[in-house]
C-alpha cells in the first residue's frame, strides 16, 4: 500500500466522499438560490441596500460563512427570513462538512494503523517460519547424529 498514491490521499478521499460532495453541492445550490431570491425580494424596495446580483452574491457569501460584514443586509421581512434560513443552513452545513472531514481523517489514520499492524504480523510470520526451518533442521541433524552413533555402537 503506497500512502502517497492518488487513491489514498486525503483530498482524493474527501472529494470522493459522497456525503461531502453532496453537502458542498447543497451549500452551493442553496447559496445561489437565496442570492437570486434575496435580489428579487430586496430590489423591489428602493431603500434596500441589495440592488444588484453582485451585492446579493456578496451578502450570501458573508452571511452563510458567518462573517456578516454589515455592508449589505436585507431590510424587508421576507429578506430577513431568507437571511435567517441562510445563516442556520450555513451553520448546519459547515458543521456537517467539519464532521465529514473528521471522520475521513479518522478512517485514514485507522487504515494506516491496520496496515502497520499487518506489516508487523507478516514480519513475525516470516520470522516464525524461519525459526521453524532452523528447528526442523536441528531436529533432523540430531536424529541423524543419534542414528549414526547407534550405528557406530552396533558396528563395534
């Protein structure tokens, strides 16, 4: 097992983890959906601070990540509800992502430890086999020596 191969690197395993991929896609999809919805809701109010797609995307990113600079914010009730949904969803999804990363790291460490254990067992099995060969050879030599001695005593 080559730990540096592409199939076993942490990033490869993480990207191929279905739950991780699905969570990222959900996060991206939800962000884009709410960006469009917040633009529709807020742009109808002339005093709203979010008037362009660029502003709504920026607000979505800062809100979902929990940064919330305060430069753009919804002023309508529907916009604030969307903001609350986005904040809660962001916390939940980032929590899922962190959990998935932790599980993936833990599995990787466990696989490494099992690999090392099996390597040690293989070396022990090889040592035992070598000792058995030596032991068999010593027994065979002792038996031959004993038979030779008895033969020599009988010849006398």
